[in-house]
C-alpha cells in the first residue's frame, strides 16, 4: 500500500513544483513580447531594455549556490513556497510600477523568487525518484518549461492586448500566490515526511542509498568546501561554459530579441511574430523529451550533446552567414525549429555535472553547472542590445539584426568547441576512477 501511495504522491510533489516553474518561465521568456510597451512606458533604449531583462538572469545566476543551501537546510517545501510567493510579489510590483526603478525592483524580486525552483525540482527528483529516472525527468521538466515559454508568446500577447501589460503581470502575480499556497500545502521534502519508505527502501536501489548518505556528507563537510572542490575539477568547466554559450543565444532569440526581429525584418504583426517564436520553443519541447530519454537509454551523455550541438551550430551559421539574417519565409519555420530542437543539447549537462564530481557534492555540482546557462542568458542579449543601439542609424533592419545575431553564432561556436572537452560518463559517476587516473599520472 505504501508503494502505491508513494508512486502516486511523488507525482503530486513534482507536478506542483513544475507548475511553479512554468510560471517562472513565463517571466523569463515574456519580456520580448512587451518590449514596445516597456520602452514607451519607461522610455528605454535597446541597451536599457536588455539590461532590464537581464536582471532576472543575473539574480538567478548568483542565487544558484544559495538555492542549493536553502533546499538542503530548510527543505524544498519552504524554499519553493517562499520563492514562488516572492516571484508573485515581484510580478505585481512590476505591473504597478510607477517608474523604471520600481519595474527593475519587481524584475529583481521575480528573479530572486524563481531562482530556487529548478534546484528544488532537481532535489525532489533525487529524493522521490530513482537515479535512472533523473535524465528522463529532467527532460520532462524542460518540456513543461517549454509550455511556459509558449504561454509567454501568443497567449501573453493576446492577454496584453485585452487587459494591458500592467494588469497582465498583476494577474500573473495573483495566480503566483495561489501556486505558492499549493506548494506549501502539497510539497514534502522526502517520502519519510509523510511516513512513506525512501526510494532505497522501496526499490532496493543501492545507488540512491549512497546518494542519501552522500548528501549528509555534503552537509557535514560544508558547502564552501564542496563548492571549492567542484570548481577545482577541470571537467566541471566545459559543462558550465558550454551551457552558457548555448543557452544565451536560445534565450536571445525566443525571450528577448526574436519578437522585434520578426516585426522589423519581416514586417510581421505582434501576434504573428509571437506565433513564429513558438516554433523554436516547440522544437526545444520535442528535443527535451528525446534528449533526456535517449541519454538514459543509450547510457551516453556526450553523444547526444555532440549530435545536437552540430545541428545548433549549422542552424545559426545558416541564419547569419548563408541567409544574412533573412531566410525565406518558407524556410524560416524549419530553421527556427532546428534551432530550438538543437538548443536542447545542454540538457545532459546537469546529470553529467553530478557524474564527474564527487557524489558527496551532487547538489552543489548541479547548481554550479546550472548557473552557467544564466551567465549566457544575461550577457548575450545585452551584447546584442549594444549592437542594435550602436548601429541602428547605420544599417537597415536586416543588416542590423544579422550583425547582432553574429554574436550568437560566435557564442555557439565557442560552446561547440567546448563539447570536445566534456568527459563521457556513460551515465555513472566517474569521479573516483578519474581521480585514480590523475593520482597515478596515467
């Protein structure tokens, strides 16, 4: 009976967390569709708008290690409920903001609140699910995140046109408070909190028992010691930097500049442009399922990254070098789908980050790798904004955006080169064997 209850309830816990994560993704991806509203309301330049959007990512990046500490100390339940409520308050403040300063404060609160959610999900997957389900569940989480990205496009455009951008974000904030209540009501940190057996006790998974013990060892040894150990590990850095180089261009296209690019270069309406931005998001959604599943089934981490990374590089090269920033409309959808599908190349990096580091530092290593993506998501759109501001009076729209997208191509090329330095783990922890090789000088 306990087994049936636990199998059912773990999906409740995971599902509520994912609902909160989806709401956070709407904030992450929704700025592009209200760019004109924000610029008109607060008299923003392209650089100011990019900086405003990047506040979310800077806070998110800085908070990854503290987020890991929070879920380890006070637990997922209180961390996720508090974070969701804080993000909701930020959304309401953004909607009601009388000045750009207040709007930035609201954006900061949103970033601060949602920064703890993904780490909470990863922690829940470790506590409620088996190790062999980790990659697949990570893919499913990103699928749901893609649904949030879709809601941040055409549906958000329609909502804004119906009740204005201000009331839209106030409404999203009110709904966020409801989700925070769900988090507090239904989330439990681990099965034993409601009298259910652990994953190890239920399925006799020795690996999970080892992970549980290692989590305790992490707490005893100290987070700062764990952080130093993870950062000293050479194999951590190709994962972190590759994720940054791939995620930044994807966010720049789907969350910041894609909407205005389509409106300026192709003359699309805001609704039609938002429809097109959904295409790469659908590509990412599709690949999120396949990448995590394939990685777990093939027992390979690096292989899926390499295959999709190649497609990602070729797609950006086609957009910028072959078509000079303006592919034929008949091919635009295909190219956008390819970009979104191949952007999911970074999904195995979280699992790989755990597997190249000491198992005792699994939470910290995941948080460190996860921070990389938000470095790219903060910097790439900002660099593009500088290009758009600097050359807006020199180039036409096509040349202007193509020059900005060349930054994305350069970032992807660097990320692709980093893939060759990623260590293949075959879906098992290789830290001890790698350390043995280093110690022996092999």
